[in-house]
């Protein structure tokens, strides 16, 4: 499970960096989104990959962290997802304004 998650994080991060290095602004925005997804998966994996463990307290199960999923990484990732959606929307608005003013979608403004 950890190897598959590590591979997914690496592929997302590599594709994101490759897209950021492209000359068109939309590819840069998609690359930033992929990097955000990779970071979210990394933060989520730091809480430990728990399967079949309770997210909240249940009667009959001892109340220690060995028997429950850690909610802190889930809360951090949820916050990061909301922030990344907002940043992507802002970047798309800036991208469209830049394209309207300059007439090109290249990062440096030159085709």
C-alpha cells in the first residue's frame, strides 16, 4: 500500500513539475494543481495508512490512537483542497485577463 501511494505521489509531482516548465500558462496551472494533489496525498499519508479503523470513538474499543484513524491529516488535507481550488480559480481568472490584454497565453508573453 505504501509503495503504491509513494509511486502515485512521485508520478503526480513529476508530471506537475514537467507541466510547470511548459511555456503555456494553462499547462502551468494544471501543473500547480497536480503538485497540490501530490502534497495532499503526502500529508494524508503522514497520518498513517489505517484500514478498518474507526474514525470516531466507539463503545467497546479502547480510547487510544492505536485503534482509531488520526483525524488531523484529514482535516489538513480538506483545508488544503479548499485553498487549492480557490487558488486555481484565481489563477484561471488572472490567466484569462492576461490572455485578453496581451493576446497570447505564453508565460513570457512571446510566442
